[in-house]
C-alpha cells in the first residue's frame, strides 16, 4: 500500500495530458521466491535522493502531507520476510520497485548432537 500510494502521489503531481499508469507484475522464480514489481510513469526519483528514501522520516513532500515513514516501514516488513527491495528509477522516466521474498522462510535448524 505504501508503494502504491507513492505512485499515486507521483502521478497526481503530473499534468493530465499523459496517460498515467501503474503496472504491477508478479512472478515465481526458480529460487522459490516471488518477485512483485511496481512500476509507474511518474516523474521518477532524483539520483541524489535515491540513497535516502528508505530512511525513516525522509520525505520531500510538504510537512503536513507526509511522515516519510512509508518506505522505511515497507523495508522493515520485507526484511522480516528475509526479502529485499530494489529501486530502479530515472528522474523524469518513472519509478520501479521490485520486491523479492522467499515463499517459505528459512528455518534455523538447531541440533543437540
Ligand atoms: N513512485 C515514486 N515516484 C516518485 N517519488 C517517489 C516514489 N516513491 C517514493 N518516492 C520518493 O521517496 C520519498 C520517501 O517515500 P516514503 O513513502 O518513505 O515517504 P513519503 O511518501 O514522503 O511519506 P509517507 O509515505 O510517510 O506519507 C518520497 O517523499 C518521494 O520523494
Ligand atoms: Mg509514501
């Protein structure tokens, strides 16, 4: 939901001339993981801030409109599932986030012997 609402925010900023799009793709890999990809054709994320977007409270939105917690929370949830999230974005050409999570969590097998 946080990733989707960021895409919606980005698309709402654009003028209405272009065809606004959010594309969600899912796939199961041979490594028994699922990859969920979210792509929008908004204005993208400036290279200078790409390293900061997962930090808690980082936002470039107006102070009373955002907490800057959306991606920090998403990142935390995905880590708990032993997964990862990757950003592909070029300023002016949209944004793509790919989330990969294992289908079954790895279990720590303890042995007494
Ligand atoms: N799809 C996107 N298009 C453009 N910029 C994005 C996109 N997704 C994230 N960002 C950038 O990453 C920043 C951090 O996102 P995050 O969701 O963590 O916080 P926020 O949206 O600003 O606030 P909150 O989600 O807490 O209301 C955003 O302020 C925005 O600059
Ligand atoms: Mg957000």
